């Protein structure tokens, strides 16, 4: 596992093994609820989550879902963690075997674009959908979203630094370039939601402009 600061956040978390059948059923129900919650939040924001709506969507009892999550905030935080784990498995982990630098950076971006083009969540990027709603709402939900977004940008920054150190690309401000690339990716997500078929091609053109050989 990488030793960079982001690794503790955007790394696969192995679930504990559950052998008790009752607990196993509860864990499966929780996963079903969170899958629906992540999709709803990607469409209508985390404020759009409710126990009643999830009960209807998942075909479960409202009381049963309330027993699992207790409060709306607990549900929102669990949905963020669930979305993060899916993001890691889809975008970050497949790139880890690839050498640091330009090769891994391209793999990460390719995975990210596939993640929104799929899309993995019904409304596209989970964080692009929820950051505007939560950016002026201080508290644990906002903090969790910021944590994940900052970790992702640090990953991009780290690979840019590796690329510069290895002489793969010209000298640049890695922190600024990572911020710019992330902004392009977020804009690409929005463009795809608006049926802009050329968005991904344009995104790659912009990304490649940062990867110029020295």
C-alpha cells in the first residue's frame, strides 16, 4: 500500500468476516440500503435521503432502516463511506499496480472517466453531485465529503510529482496542476450529464497538455 497521506483514506477497506447468520442478513440489508442511498444522493443530494424513500426504493420497512442507521446524519455518513469504497474499487485500486508517474496518472484518469461515463452512480460523480449542496453546511457530512475530495486531488498531485522527478514531464506546479485536472474532470461529469458527447475527448486534450515531455 502506498505510504502517501491519501492512502489511509482512499484505500480498500476489507470488511470483517461475519459468520452469524442474523448478523449476515443485517449486513446484506445494510448494503442494499446503501446502494440505493448512494444512487439517490447522486441524483438529488444527500439532503434528499429519507428513511421512507429508501424503504420504498429498497422494498424494506422504514422501521427496519431506522433501526440500522438511527439518524439521517448517520445514514448520510454511511452513504458517503459506501460511495467512497465503490470509488476506490473502481478508480483507485485498479491503478495501484501501475508504476508511479505518467502511466499511473493516465490510468487513474481513464478509470475516473469510465466511472462517470458508466455511470457507477445513477447521477454521475457522487462528490460533484453533493459538494455544492453541502459546501456551506458545516458539520460531519461536509467534512467527510471534503476528506474524500482532498484525498483524490492529493493522489493526482502525487503522481504529477513522480512524473516530474522521473523526468517524464516538464517542471510544473503539481499542486496547481492537480487542482486544474480535478476541475476539468468535474466539469466533464457535468457535461456528460448534459449529453455532451465530446466531453471526454476534450478532457483528455486538456489533461495531455499537462503531460508535456521536458
